[in-house]
C-alpha cells in the first residue's frame, strides 16, 4: 500500500466516494478524505515524525499523496509558534502564542492547501487549474502551479490588494480582475470548467486543500508536545483552516497521540463588514445566508458565502467556541499594535482576531492563564492598503535632530 | 563556560579585542568573532545538531550569544534548498538549487543578521538601536527590535521600495526618508550615536550581523550533507552574507565536519548601476572606491561604498570566483522568468544573479553538471516597483471568454 486513504466521503450526507480520481464536490458540498487510522497507528509514531525534515510533508501518512509520488513543494512549513509575553501582558494573558504562517512560501497559510491540492491535481493528470481568490490564494496557487508546471488561471475582485495582483503575474498565472466579489469570480471558474478544460481549485470545491490546511493543526499539536491549547483564534473566510484543524485534532485523538482529553475552543473571527458565519452561529443555524454588500479591508475575510459553512459551524459548536465579528475601524491600529509589540508581521485578518480576543478577555470569557493560540495567516506587507503609513522626510545636508528626537 | 567565543579580532590588522562589551569597528573597519573551534569540536557533533529544532539557533556553539541568554527570535530559519530542474534545464544545468531566504521572518535574509545582532545588543544592555537601510534591513531591524523591546530608528533613501517603508512603521520603528543614498543615511546614524544615544546596527559596523548571516553557510552545508556546492551565486550589497558564508565554511573545515576538500567558487553579483566590488575586482584592488551616481531597481544592491569591501574581495579571490555586474534592463524580466519557472518568489537582486549565471554558463565558465546554488535573498512582492504588472479586467456580467482563452 502506498497511501493510507480509505475513501472519500461527502460531507453533507456521508456518501462514500472512490479515491484516486479527480473529485470536486458531492451535491454541491465539500468532500472529506478518510484514512485507515488504525493502520497509520501501527505504521508510525510521533517520535519517528519528530526526526523528519521540518516540512508539512513530515505528516505524510496523514496526507493523501501516495508515498511514491514526489510532492510539489516549495519547502512549506513548519512555521513557528511564538510565545508573546509582551502582548499577552497587555491583554492580561500569561500564555499567549502566535503561530506565524506568514513565513510560508508566498507569505501566507494558503501555501499549505495549495501544496497538497496541486500535488494531488498533478498526480491525477491535471494540466490546467483555475480559482477565484480574495487575495493570497491566487499567489499561492500561481506559485505551486508554476512549480508543478501547470497552467493557472486566477480571478480576483478588482479591488484585491495590489501585492496579490503583482504576485499572480509574477508566477506566470493568467490573472484577471473582476468587477465583483469572490463568489462572482467563483462563478466564472465554475462556468469555465468545461469550456476551458481547467480543474476547479476553489476553496473546499476539491478535497485536498483541506488536507494541506489540516497540517496547521498537526504542527501545532506536535509543537505543543501533543497537548492542545485551550482556545484557538482563527480568522475565517472560506474556513478551510478551521475545518482542517478540527479534522486534524480528531484524527490525532483517534491515533492516540494527544495528551489530555479536551479539544480547544475554536473562536471563528470575521469582520463586521462580512460576517455570514457569525450571523448563522447567532441564529443557531447550520447553514449561512449570503452576506449582502460584503466589505472589509481584511480581504481574506471578504467571503460572503462559503460552501463549507456547515462544516465550520459544526466544528465551532462541537468545540464549545463561537463566531464573533471584529470591528472594521480597529484593523489598521491592531496590525500595528500587534506587529510593534512582538515583531510579528500581523495581517489584517489576524488584527481582527486580536481585537476580538481583547474583548473576550475583558468579558471574562478567556481566563488569564488560558493557553491561547492566535493564527497569523499572512504577512502584513501583502496588505499595503490596510494600514496608513507615511515616513517623515529628512534633508541629508541639514538634518533636523529635533524631529528625530521627537519621533 | 557559557559560550565558545575566544576573542574579537580587527579584520584590517588582526588586533585582538575583548569579547563581552559593546563593539562597533576598529580603525573604521569591521571586526571578526573568533571561536575556540577545538573546544566546539569536542562539545558537539553534526548528528547532535541534526536533532535540534529547525532554526538558525541550532548552531548555537558557533554563535556568540551565551547559552544562558534567551535569543531574540521570530523563529528564523531553516530555509529550504530547492532543486530547480525546470529552470536548470533552460539554463543548461542539471544541478541548479535555490536557497530561498524569502521564507524568513520579514521576508528576507536580513532577519538572520538582525536575530544575532539584536540578541547581542540586548544582552549587552542596549536600549536603542539605529541603522541606515537600502530596504529590507530596516524592516528586519524594526521587527527584531520590537521583539526585544528596544527602540529602533531607521533611515532610508527617499526612493526605497514602498513595502520597506510600510514595514518599518508597522513594527513601530521611528523611520525616516532621506534625500540621498544609504551612505548618506549611514552618516546620520553615525553622527547621531552620541547625541541620540543609539547603538549603530549598520552592516558590518558591529560584529554580530555577520555571525547571523554566517548561518546561511552553516545551513547550506548541513542541507547538502556537509558537501559544499561547486559554485555560489550571491547578490552583494554590503556583502555580509558573502563574507559570513566564507567564514562559515572555514570554521566548518576546521571543525572537520565537511566532506570534500574544496570550497565553492563565490560569484559576487552586483547591478551595473552600482558595482563597486566588480570594479575593484577587475582592477585587482583590495579596496573599492565609492561608486558614483549609484542607481538600480535592485535596492539591496544600491550600496555605493562598503566598509567590508576588502573582506568581500579577499573571499571572492580566495574562492577562485569573481565579481560580475548584471544588466539593469533584464531585472524585471528575470524576476518573472525565475518566479514563473519554479514558483520561487524571486527578488530583483536574485534576478541579477540569474542573468549573470546564464551568461557564465553560455561562456563555459560553469559546467553543465556543476552543483550551483543561487541565493534568493528576499520575497519579490517587497519590490512592487521592480516588475510592471497589470491585470486585464473582466466584466462579471459579460465574461469575455475569448480574452481568457487568449491570455
């Protein structure tokens, strides 16, 4: 056997689907990858994994790519878990950690999903991929497609951050700006699948980006000596990471690798200008309505409708967590506050998490000694539009020392 | 003993200087850190290092920070060494590798030097640092100073890439734009040392950024199973990385950790608009004159005068390598060519390296089966100005499929 996948499974109704051929969705909803966890349990130990190279591919038994197939890799992972004593103290937390995904290839967590999805697509014979993107996914898809030698089409809202536009062209993708939102771009990708012969790499519309994102949870668990934190703050647009981590924890529990029986509370963080999951959570619903007039400078959260809504909501509720909307007005200030407190390049989506964290600590919903992990999902400079900046000018021939001293 | 440093040594005349107190230069020239390599040899083995966490601090015995002092860290290193089969084939090389430093904190190799220098400065009691920067060093210094809780002043040429301006403010540095070049900014830092009470973190004007950069060479050696490559292409502005790697190789040789007796040829790559080291190399001189009217879009190479010029030129000559100037006009095209061939986010300085590599292969100076390593020193999106980009627009209500098909 050269992989441990048992089958694919429709998330909406449990239908068993075959592995080893191209798959998108089932009944317009996502598909899970299921593994022979009992066989993995006897095949590998945490100690063996600890001796492997620091890459998300160290969890190879828990990934779908057959062992005799070379992954498409840019050296992704592991990313550090950084203790943030100074910022924690400001917030009243003694055990605040940031898992810094900005250090991945292309500067965001999107690389994890694309490493897995592009590796699988290439193995299954795909030559051309396409996707809509709110920002970082386009750059990551373009980069991994380039590495794999695949053709890549990227469709992004016209007001996507300039860095995301730049990087899509940098990696040779055929990239377009669309006068709409990510769901409008998604419709183009769907409509073009037959006409253009591309494989749809959209969030949760194929099964493997989820498996790549799952490695955030695997890494976090290993880095915390297989004891999960008490609370996770995670910015959710399409939600693959949140769903993937929850799947990771469940698989690790079944493998018997976890110390301690409790799972973390998942706090799904959205921006008030686009908070469909928060609305559904508050209304007690399993499916989320399209959020009208979506807008936020946290472009990764500008996802008004998500095919994985019920998977997110199921995970949040099972964890005892909640979905919360952050203040749009505080995003730029929190980017700078978090970045300057700890030196971690904090993206707007993560700024939203910190703002929510501050309120929840103040409300007594997070205990001062709780082990809290905030995911920093991307590098701040990918969002030049999100934080105003303006450096004062100095004349080299008449240096204004008073201005320097006053700064 | 809680470190293996034997002493500091003036690079220009070998004067022995004490370790454990603040040091800048000696006779206006840089200072080496020297170690008790014999003691390190009996204290640690490559196998022990291989079992440590993937960070540049795994080489702790070869770094100056005492073992009982916590490093100032953002989780820097290790960075991947990626085999580039597709780009290699285009260039006629079977063993082309890129060491991708864009995956470090703040997206550039500058983080290595700053991790070491800020850790040492904090240990030695510094509260306030300052530096001039051509681009990425400012962001890295600001981030590590923030992580350390130090105050940071950054001075950059007025036309420094916008992302570098953004990130300096993001991390809370007091950052200024100066109507001059990096040496003009350096003069402000020098002049202000007494008045403002800051410690000068300029390239090679303190001994420890060099030690941090040295870890590029240590990592590369370990990742290539302690067998060094045949040729290294490295973009040289201030030159700390080139000098640091050469020092790393010498230390590893003395430790007896290297397989094979030969060191790589070092190819120092500069841009034709600012090539002081190339001029000095061609003239057979050990010191380089100031390069007048320096200009290049590869902002990291816009260093018209370097205090470590003789250290660079000594290393290049000892290696049997050379210094070569790349074509300014080809930088943008090579950024896109390399990035789209391999998915690696290729900065303009590294684009210069590839252009020179292509010419040297064509001239027969690099054999087709040579093991060639090119350093990618930063993430391409930090240089929005260096590559033109323009995404075509699509109307979501009337999708122009012909335009998509023609792309």
